[in-house]
């Protein structure tokens, strides 16, 4: 709960700054904060409608739809080479998670706007699920103390039990995260997101090629961060490059199959209407 309250406080402070870029959590000492989910969307308009109904804000950097929630951006694009086949369940990233101020209140609002909301497990009223038509599963949890209606909370990885301590150590070292526990399960806290780990009975499929093709972290200094991880023995999937709109990017893949984009992000510009 202390972690939730701290992150909520940081994000609420960022929101009051009144700029698009301020909605990200502050960089940690390694120069990292949560960046985005990249959805290889076969139906961009349907997904855009869903996320806007859930409280997201639309930006169009470079003419491409980008939905913003406190703590995360969501890219909606089926790019060259991406398939968008297969949901999150069955892949290394089993689901992602938001946290809201009141699950039942927000669920009622979303249902009224046409969002299909699934109930929480075991009759829980402080939990719900939303799943896009193409299979992105989102867990919705509750924190009545937070000052925003909805914010990004976690990315949940499913791994063989023996791999979980290795993965926790890897995420903490690579991204300057803080290793800890939540409900007696291992986690890594990175500004704007908590990486959680759950046991899978079998090895899960890589994210690349699925609807959640990759997740992304924003970095303060792209060249410095790339130098750091290469010194740690991490190989880039491709050389760093600049893309239209001013972002500098590259990709890595964690040892378990999660594709990760590393981004130094340019200003987004005004919110679209």
C-alpha cells in the first residue's frame, strides 16, 4: 500500500503541472520511467473508443493515435512486420493493470459507454477485468486514496517458477528498479509501474507478433542508457534510430521473451479533440 500511495502521489503531482509530458512519473536515478504499451491493433478505432471511454486522452504525434493515462502511453498501430495475433494470456506478459479510485463506480461508467467489464475473481468488488476484442487483458484494481480516477499500475509476467528470481533481479538491475514483495509475491517497482511475477506451469510464448507486441520504457538519456545496458551484456535487437516526431528508440528482448522498446521521447504536442 505504501508503494501505491507513493506512486499515486507522484503522478498526482505530475498531473497538476498541466502539461502532457508531465503525466509520466519522474525518472529514477537510472533515468528510467514507465513509457508505453504497443498494441498491434487490427481495429484501431474500436480500441481508441474503448480507451477513451476508460478516461484516456488522445494525442496524434506524427499522425498516429497515442492514448495517454497517468503513468502510461498506449500506441495503437499495426506496423510493418507486426501480426497482432494472439492475446496476452499465453504470452510472457499475461496481463497489464490499471488502478482506479472506485472499481464499481468506474465499471458502471464504462459499461454505460459500451465497454465490456468482467467481474473480479471470487466475488471481489475491488477488482474487475477489461479485455479488448483482440485479447489485451487488463486487470482493474482499487485504491480509494488516489487523487486521480485511473492510472497505470502494473505489468504482470508469467514465468516458470525457477525463472522468477532471475527475472526480478534482471528488471531491478536493468531499469534501476526496486525489488520487493506484494502479497508475498516478488515485484520490481519502476517509476509509473510495478512489474509483477506469477508462476506459469509451462514456458509462455514471446510477446512479439501478438496484440501486445511490446512494452516500452522512457529514458532520460538514450545514449547513456544504451551504453549502460550494453556494458551489462544486453544485446540490442536493432541499432538506435530517430523516428518521425523526434523520438530516439531501440529494442531489447528480456531473457524470457518480453520485447521492450527503449525511448527518449520528444514532446507530444497538444491533446487531440
